[in-house]
C-alpha cells in the first residue's frame, strides 16, 4: 500500500480547526485499534495451545498465523478513521471549558 494524500482543507471543513480534526481522527483510530486487538485476543483465546516438544525449536501455530493474517489484511485504523471523519460518520463533542 502506498502513501495516500489527505485533503487538509476537507478535514478543516469537518472540524473547526485542523488540530481538532486530527485529534478526532486519532482518537477514533485508537478506538478501532482497540476493537481489533480485542477481537484478535478473543479469537486467539479459543485456540488450543501447542505443546512444545523441544526448547531449541519454535513450533508454529498455523491457526494463530491464519487469524493474524486475516486481521492484518484489514485496513489500517488511521485510514479507516479518516474515511469515517470525512464521510461525516463520526459523532464527537468537546469538553466544556470554564
């Protein structure tokens, strides 16, 4: 996957400032990443642990590798958050300052 440019003017139209737009998308990217991590850990926990016969050689758990590759094929959390923000799918609010 190559570098994908981001239209900064489009982002400032969605948020009040560019800084706020970036902060919103960064927070959403962290949420997406946490969701992926939770799903991965849930799927891994169902696997039967492999018994290691010899300490010198590492055994490969092919089921764990398959799950890892499936999750890795998904889009990056940052790009997903940017798409959601630009499509207006995110709801956000700022803390009130006194």
